[in-house]
């Protein structure tokens, strides 16, 4: 999704930060990845993994640093979401939602749905570019318990960070092959999430139909 030139510049800048700041630089970059999506973890962690393969950093160290930076950003965005009163969102929707084809009850249903299934969304969302930045705010808005949010965020983050670092560690000398791996894995994760959402919608329809039948 990034032009070759800009991706090369981005890689050089990321490498420079890591060389100057080491583990702290990795944590800083992964923090940016979550709050500023154009800084991609798909470049940061593989670059860090390749550095670990060269012996300048340790594999465990880069995974811990990357995970900590990512989780710190998630906590900040979650806190931001908690600061936004649901009443303000509903008022905004009531006033301007018609232009976006959204009604206040749609927002209420979404927040309730996120509160019920949010832990699964957070877990998988930590492994999807851009989604990892967006998912923390609605988690806070929905009132999802902070401990639960951080637990599932940590699980998804550590898995994804370790995977990216391992790809860079073993295949950092072959960027084209790494890109193929990322494309296929990203596609698989997206399919899993779509299947999961479809399953939830199916369950919801079954539940709705059951209660309608009971009312009749």
C-alpha cells in the first residue's frame, strides 16, 4: 500500500531510529504505529528482527520493546475513548447522523454489541493494520473493563509482534518474500474476522427470531 520510494525512505528512517535508540527506539516506533498508522509495524518489527539476526539486538528484547510501545499507545487511546461521553456521541448522531445515514439507536446497539463481544474484536484487531489504531477508542467508549481490554490487547499484540519479528529475523534478507508472507497472513486474518462477524450476525438473527416467536 506504500509507494516503493516512500517505503524505502520510511525503512531508512526506522532503521536510523533503532540504531540510535535501540530498544527504546523500537518501543517509540511501535507507539507511533498505533497512534499514527502511516508508520507501519510491518516495517518496524521485521527491521528489528533483522537487526536481532545480525546480533546487534536480542530477539526477546525487540519483542518486549515492540509490545510495550504498542500497548502503551493502546492504553492512551482507550483513555481517550473513556473521556468521550456516550451522551455526546448520541447528541451528535441525533443532529448530524441523518447525513451519515446513522441513527442514535444504531450507535447504542453498536456500543452494546462491542461491550458483549469486544474482547474478541480487540484480540484480532491488534493484528490488523489501521484497525489496531481505531479499535482502542470504541473499547473505551463502550465501557469495556480496562483490565480485560489490556489482557486481550496484550495477547494479540504479543502474537503479532513476535510473528513480525520472526519473519524479519529469518527472512530479512529477502524483502519480496516477506511481503508475500504479510499479504497472505493479512488476508487469512481478515477472512477469519469476516467469518466471525457473520457468525455473530447469524446468532443475533436467531436470537431475535426466537424472541419474536415467543412474543407471538
